[in-house]
C-alpha cells in the first residue's frame, strides 16, 4: 500500500510537469538528419519542441536500458547455469534419499558394557 502511495506521489507531479512543459513549448522546430545541407536538407521534420525533447529522452532511456541489459548478460547466464546445477544436485539428493530409504537397515551391533578396573 505504501508503495502505491509513493508511486502516486511521484508520478502525478511528474505528469503535471510534463503537461506544463508541453503546453509551454509548443513552438515548431526543424529536425534534420542531413549535416551537409542546412538550407535544403534531404530529410527535415517540423515537430513541436516538447515532442523533440521527449523523443530524445525516450531514445536515451531505451539506449541505456539496452546497454544495461547487454552488460548483465553474463550474470543472467551464470544464474541459468547455477539453476541448472541446483536442479541436478536436488535430483541426485532425492535419488540418494530414495535409495537409502529402500536399503534394509543393517543388523544392530550388540553393545558390550565396559567397566573400569578399580583404581589402585
């Protein structure tokens, strides 16, 4: 419950700030991917400033997420290997317990009482 309240307390103000930013920055800007021709670029798009900045933020978040995911691949691989080893070890332990339970108990060894000789 506390987590939901914390999420609401963080996301609602963030959403309000994003709406305020979008309303305040509606001016159109030119986005061009042609570095050689600034006057007549091969591809140019007129988009609102807030949309250009939000798209840049989205691309950055996606690039960071992909980089982190790729960087953690060795840990995921190790976790899969350890999980597989654990499954094999548990199966071996269960098999050993079944075999031990199926084996008849050895005959009891008689115990001999040992008495100390009297002290001299």
